[in-house]
């Protein structure tokens, strides 16, 4: 019985240690509540920096009107503060003179372009 418990504990520990490695293979997890700053690079690319100074590249779907306007304000629309900004998330762009425009995110990767 003790051997069986040890095997079970070892398997669970292995899964817990492997989860971050497996998650790192996918898109990066930029948490909405940890975004410190953003910089628009071009009409389909935004660079975000989190509170720990890690940089992420947010790839937008084409057709996001007003993203590159100088006075635009970006608003990340997620349902949970702890949730990751990822494919399908909505980035709102408040453009002076145009109002509020919703844009779809096509992906997030770690690092700057």
C-alpha cells in the first residue's frame, strides 16, 4: 500500500511540475490585471509590458480602425482579471472623434517583435 501511495504521489508531482512547461509551449499568458503599459507598433501589432517587465507581442486581426491614432486609448476586455489575454479576446480602442471600436486579438506571444 505504501508503494502504491508513493507512486501516486510521484505521478501527481510530475504532472504538477510538467504543467508550466507544457503551457509554455503554447501562446504566452499575459494576465489582464498585470498589464503595465502598451505600445502600438503597427495596425496589427501591440507590445505590452507586464508588472514584472516581461514583454508580450499582441497580434491583432486586420481591420482594427484607429489603433495607430496618437490619441487612442486601449481597453482590454476580459471576463476575469486573472484570465489570460489570448486569441479571441477583445481589445477596445477609444478613438477621439470616432468613438469606441472593438478589435479581435489573433494571438499573444512572449517577447517583443
